[in-house]
C-alpha cells in the first residue's frame, strides 16, 4: 500500500522539492530556460568539490560506474601503469575497469573491513613510476572511510614530475563527507546523483583540478559519447538528462542552505547513532570506530540467522536496508544513512530494525542517547 522507507547506501530518498524541480517542462537544452540551469549546476559543483580556479566539472548521463569508466578512458592511455588501492568491492570495481581498458594495474588490496594505510602506499609510489593512483574515498561495501587527506599530505614530498594523478571515487562520500580537492591535492574526484545528492540515479559527476585537466588525454581513440573533452568545456555535445539536472540544481540549493559543516556533522551523527544501536542490540558494527563511515554501516547479524531473512522481515515491516557484500554477504546487513536522512528519520528506521533484534529498547535508547547528546553541541536541525 505504501512505498517502502529506505535506509540504503543508494538510491536514497528524494526530497519533494527535488521531485518537483524534476517536473519542470522540457525546453530546448541549448535555449534560454535550461542553459543558465546547467551553468549554475556546474558552477555550484565546482565550489562544492573545491576544484580551484582552473578546475572543471563534467556532468554525464550515467550511474556512478560510468564515471569510473569515463575517468579511466579519458585520463589514461592503454598501457599506463596505475596503482589501484582497493579496500572492498568498489575499489575492486575501479581496478577491474582499469584492467578492462588495458591499463597496467598494480593491485594493492587491503583486507576487507580495513582502511588503507598511507605509508605503504606512498612507499610503493616512490618505488614505481605510476601515471595514476586509483582510490576509494568511502568504501560502500564495508562502511569504511579511507584517509585520503593523510595520503595526499605525504605525497607532497614526491617531486611533481614523479607524482601520479590522484583519482578518488567519492561516489558515497561527496557531498556527505568532505573532499576539498584543492586543499588536499586531489586531481580527479567522482560522484553520482543517487547518494548524498538526494537525486534519482542517472547522473555521473566528474570533478577535475587544473592539474587533473592537464592530464586529460588529447588523443582519445575509442571514445565518443564518453569523450570528456566537450563536457568539461561546457559544449553540451548531446542531449543532457535535463530533468535530472533540474533535480540536481535544486539539490545543490538545498545542500548550500544546510551548509557543509552541518551536513558533515549530521552524517557523522547518523553513523554514530547506527553504530550505538548495533552495539546495544548485539549486532556489532563490523569495522573499527576509527575508520567507520558516516554514510553506511555494516552490522553483523547473530550467528545462525541469515541476513537475507533478516532483511526480508525488516522489509515486511516497511523498510528496505542493504545486504552485506563480498565475504560479509552471509553475516552482515548494511544500513545506509546518506542524503536526505535526519536523525529523526534514521531513528524511525531503526525502530523498525529493532523489532527483529533481541534487545529492541536497548538499541533505541542507545541511538536516542547519541542523538540527544548531540543536541547540546549543535544547533537543532531545521525542518
Ligand atoms: C554506488 C557506488 C559506485 C557506483 O555504483 P553505480 O551503481 O554504478 O551508481 C561506485 N563506487 C562507490 C564507492 C559507490 O558507493
């Protein structure tokens, strides 16, 4: 009768204001109604990613994986040596995309549930001549946030001529988790519409710094629709996904109204509430607190119960949560808390999850307590 509530790491709930913006009637996508909208979207994205004065933004019709593929195709050539640092399923996907396009990939794989350690990564970079390094900001399959800033800080000591292009898949990170590209020295960052941007799936966002754009390959054979040159130059090569872009325009307005500091704090709080809930009901979070993601949490279900059955029972009560991935498929569920989720909507979702746990009231008390203590630190969230 009702559409299900969702606590997923994508797609995420779409606010009514964004749904309404997507109903804007069609017009010439090179005409006076749409042109300023796309300009504003690209300008706001450049600010949000902090690409710097000579950086640029490409908005493509694709899901996030399209951004991974277009990045590999446009910033590298077949035969280029790259270091892939993988902390889970999405790091593996980035590696696989690079391999599929003929890059010579040195795979550096971190055990499931851990973040990478910058020191061994930097020492590999010093020993090899990589053209690029492929990183995941927030590993959605495990619920781990990686230390991008500590890595880039250590890479400053490498002479610029030997410094590889730093490419970060931040699809479940930006805009919920900070990735100030210019300050941190990130060259290319990727995002998608259906996670923190609170839009439906369908837009891939690629942000490049001035240095990143210098590495955009000029000779780009085997690329046509996903040749990023025209997209970065604002040339609108083909019909854009206009309705989604109207939605993204509204999203960027809502994100700016909340402000980045409050948004980052809200997502940290949502992660803390979810982990406290998990500890209190005996569904322990699978990753260490120090690397725990603000946007998605893996909770272990007790031995003997199946995550698939647990998720089906939760779904029957009106809430969809995600399954564990990879080696955690049979032991964990994932709760997404990214995008248009407030502490109150998370709490309502957890009150559904609580029904299938052994200690429902303990779990809810713990989550509520974390929320309550946060009220003393922060201004309350405006409705
Ligand atoms: C969601 C996600 C992707 C892309 O997935 P799509 O289904 O293609 O949108 C890539 N990387 C990460 C880290 C993600 O969270």
